C-alpha cells in the first residue's frame, strides 16, 4: 500500500503540473471538437448508408417480384442486387468501407464486383482519410500523450530535482509507474467520455437490444484501444527517462509517432504490393474469359464440349433431336455453363485473394514492430470494415447469384418446352409466382470467432508489446541513472 501510495502521489503531482500549461487546454479542446465531429459524421454515414441499402434492397426485391410471366433464362439475365449494410461499430471505425462498394449487380453467367463506393463519388480529399473516432484515438491521442510525457522525467533531470526525488526514498520503478499513471489519468479524461458516448450511440443503433456477439466486439474494441493508449504512455515516459534533455525526448517521440502512424503503414503497404504483385482487373477478367472459352461456349450450339453433352443425352434418352428430350435442353446446357463459368471464376478469384492475403500478411507481420498497425487491423476487423469483410460480402453475393441463376435454369428445365414457338405464337414463359422461389439477399456480418481467427497475428502482437513494455520498465528501473 505504501508503494502504491507513492506512485499515486507522483501521478497526482504530475497531473497538477500538466494542467498549469495553457496549451493543454487548447489541444484538449481541439481534440474534443474533433471527437464530436467524428461522432456526428460517423452517425450520418452509418444512418445514410443503411437507409440507402435498405431502400434499394427493398426496391430491388419488389422489382424482381413484379416481373410478369417470363422465360426463366430472361429472368436470370434481368438479375438482382445485393446490398451490404454497415455494422454499428462502423460508426467509430470507417476502415476501408469508403473505398469499397456496397452494392453488387447479380446476373447469370457473369460475376460483378461491388460498386457505388463513397470514394467513387467524392473528391480527392477523401484519399487522405476521414475523421473518425478510431482515427482520433489511434493517431491524435498518442501525439497528445507524447506532448504530455516528453518532459515527464527529462525535465526533472534538467532542473536537478530528479536526484532529490531518488534520495527521498522513491525508486526508479515507482517513479516510472507514477509518471505513466499521471499521463494515463489525463488521457482518460478524454478517453472515458468518448467511450461513454460510443457505447450510448452503439446501443441506440441497436434499439438497446444487443447480441452476445456484438457485445464481445464492443468490449474488445474498448480494451484494445485502452491497451494501445497505455503503450504510448509507457513509451513516452521511458524515452523521457533515457533522454538527457526534454528537447531530445520531444524530437525522439515525434520521430516515433511519425514512424508508427505514417511511415511504416505506408511503406509496408507499398512493399507488400511490390513483393506480391497482383494482376490488373483487365488481366484478371481476360484470363477468366480465356479459360471459359477453353472449356466451351454454352451459347454456341456447335461448341465441341456441349456437342458432346448433346450427343450423350440423345443416346441416353434414345431420341434423334433435343426437341424430343423430356426436359428443356437449353436449360440443361445453361446449368452446365453456369457450373463451369462459376468454377473457373472462383478458381481465379482464390488465386487473386491469395495474393492479397500475402500482401496483408506482410503488413500484419510488421505489427510486431508497430502497435498502430495491430490496433488498426483489430479495429477494422471488429467493425467489419476491413478487407476480409469486403471479400466475405463478395463471396456471399456470389453464392446468392449462383443459386439464383441455377434456380432459373431449373425452372426452365422443368417448365419450358423444347419446341420453339411459331412466329404467331406467344413466347414460352412460366408464371410470375415462381420468382418468389428466389429468397431475398441478406448480408451476414462476420462473427467474433471469425474476426479473432483472422486477426490472430494482431492480437499476438499486442500481447507481445504488453510483455515487452513490462520488461522494459523492469530493466529501466535497474539501469537508469539520475545524471
């Protein structure tokens, strides 16, 4: 209790001295305004995106169901839309969401990518990043911590009070922990109100009815950000403790901040993309088309692959023309074509995703050197605004598209005659009540288990950073000198 009392006394004294600096009030006010703006903009973005997604998903469904009697194959080409809704935590962490589309047009024989991203309709300023609560917590608060802590011990050394402190029964470990607690107590005056607002807004968006999965995401979001800010409190005090002057400590800390938040993230992304080069979109689509043509063209009646299928069907059913088959031949061929094109597309997509996975793995590995990358990846993962969430949306939409196309093909096989209508006959159609057989698309966000599995490297990185900083405090408390 005596040791704890000494540390709290040091923390209290540090906090009192900090609030004598007028600049702190100005900086705190500025960051507070940014947090309010970030909350408001996040609120607006979340509400607008989800209202838009719900509106157009509903309209798309109504348009689909209102189609008149029609040939099922025409309905497959008429297509449908898949929209992705944001999760409540995306209010605070925009992540990559502004740059990824939230709608995909789904049609037979063709896999489309997501469109209508916010960045696509915005000016170039969005490229510099949006102001979100996560950005303030991850980038600006560490800078404020360094501003508070650069002279925590270096100033004591400069004015000669460090020797006096150490001769009055205070040891280095107590001094370091006391200063860390002092900085943390000041930062908590911004962090705690932010978290309270965050939780209230988060609850409001879910009508105060929260699933266990979402609750765990929120708890981890808070705990990881708290640990992240404590990292910088420890780093600030340690650098101040080993620096001869406050000026040297400040320069070193600004250099660390630039390295962690700007230089390393940009550099690792560029290096990862250079080492694991991905094909262009044109090349990707071209390679798919080439492989599909090698397998056969389902729309070409003379294609060798499909001619073989035709001949085998005629032999199996002992008929001399496809018109005499007991099912619709065109629907059968379209089913086969969809299987082939989807398989080839998924194979190429997996190869492309493996390249991107290698790029992201390289970036995540660097999180062992940079806690900012680790917390950024975890924050985006928990908010479902990371790259994996975008890929998951694409896969869910593709799975829905394939089932929709094959459902239409199955209806054509079952209900459409092989006999082509005459010039004065009505087109071959089925009743519009069949369109309801295709269920509406619903995007399912990743569960906490999947997120933790995807972000295992980032979690291990943060645990190792905690262990490393504890060890550094132990070493520093034995090695540091007053002079």
